[in-house]
């Protein structure tokens, strides 16, 4: 089965894990700190905080900003549910915002303006598929209203622009991301005080960590804030250090594959559209396509699977999920809903070759044509 996403793992990762096991020090040690420094340097930042997931990173940013009950946070519905869950974690209220269009499935500034209230405190921008939102537009929007900008950069590691929009950016190193630590995440912020608060909060609010106390005169510590158990361990950091060395090369491979997909789909599947037709900075995390409205998406999914090609959907709108339909009734986001009904994600990862892309496009063309014929006959 050709998978939508597949991590690149090999001998260097195995060797790095073996060194951690041989060291006997398994969590929050020198490798975590080395990974933080390397990840920050790649993004042109002075420092970052490694945590155990992007969800934790989002929660910690909102928590450190003091966002809580009575506050509203603007969020897209076209995202993984964790983006919105993090708002509930701090007791705030998520306010769903529509996307700009089928071609630009990023949160709409115009719709965000319409949904602002005196209680709005922050906006979470999701760099969907790795494509960056327009920083200047959102900074102007937030500045006028005194809002904090939080970036959900789960799809966009390795881009120096990420983490420069506002308060901070949250990254994911889950197994299907551009680089992986299996589970894991990080926070980048240009505000050292905010970063210090996040660093302390990730470890129960303790003033020192275990590794720090090992090298100090006293094993004592204090707890000066509410904290959480969001630490990254040494094994994940060791994986991250190896993966990070390849991230830019892997992102370049993704860029080349996306360009090939665009060229082949335009000629062989002209009724299929691909978002982000205009050039835009991207880490090319996934390959989303939009099927024509007259094509049955499930037929295409089944047809490609029968040919050994996995597909998936990014995403089922969060505002239509049971939990949020009950908490936020009456939400209607026409652009998001139309996009989500027709979107299909096809395979994209650095181990795919050009002939594989051609085979996927040929399979897609034949499957769509079959679905169209069967729909017309019915």
C-alpha cells in the first residue's frame, strides 16, 4: 500500500536511540536541550521549548498568555481538533471562522473581523498543508484589536517565517509530519519571558528539573505556578536531532513532488483543482486536491485503495463534530463545508519518486473517469 505519509527512519535513528539507552538518562537531559537549541537555530530564533505534543504546545502558549474563562479565541474549523481543544483546556470559548476560499483554505481575515467581539483575546492561525498565512494582514488585524496571534505550525516546520507572526508558534513531530520524534512538539516564541513561563509550566511548574538538580548543590525545588506534565524525553529528542539534519532536504523533495503533481494533474485530470494556485511559502506537508462536485468521493477513495493507494481527508470540519455541534450550535461556514466535502489528500512524502507520482495521477484520472461514467449512468 502506498501511504499518504511515511516517516523516513533508518540506522542513524536506531544508533541515536541506542546511545540514549546506554546512557541510562531517559528524560529531560542534555539531548532535549540540544534539540531545543538546534530547532530554534533552524528557525532563526534564540530558543524554543520542546514538549510532548503540538497539543501541549498550543495549550501552554494560551495558558502562558493568561487566556481563560470569559475570553474568546478565533479558530478555523478546517483543522485537526486539537487546535480547538486547546482553547477549551484554558476555559476559553472557541469562535469558528470560515476559510478564505477553495483555493486559499486558510482562515479568512474578513470573516474573522465579522466574528470579533469585545471578549476576543486571540486568534490561532493554522498553516494548513504547510502554506503560510499572510503575516502582514493578520498582524494588522490583531494590532488594531489588541489580539494575540498564536500559530499552529504543525504542518510547517523548517520555515524561518514561522514563529514571527505574534506570541508564539506550536509545532508537531507526530509520526506523519515532515520530521518526527514519534510523539512530540515544540514552542517557538520571540518573547523570552513567555518562553520561560512555558518552560516552567511544561514540568509541573517546578523551578528546576531533575537534570538541573543532579548538577546543583541541593535537590530542593519549589513550585511557583500551575504546571503540567508536558515534557519531552531524551529518546524523542535523540530522534529529533537526527531528523532535523534532513528536514530541509526532505522539504525540498516535497516541493519538487508537489510541482510534478500540479503539472500532471493539470493535464491528465483537468477537472480536479489543487489549492494554493498562487505561489506561497510552504513546507508542503500534505497534497490536498479538490474533486469536482459531480464526482462521488467515496468511489474515488475505494478505487484508489483497490489499486494500492491510500488517501485521507483534511479535514472533517470541527464545528460539525458532535462535541462542538453541541457546544457551538448553529455555526455555518459555507466555504469550509464546501471544501471539506470535496477535499482528498493523496500520497506525499520524501520516499515517493517521480514514477510513483505519475502512477498516482494515472490511477486518479481513471478512477475519477469511472466514477463520472457510473454517476451519469445512474
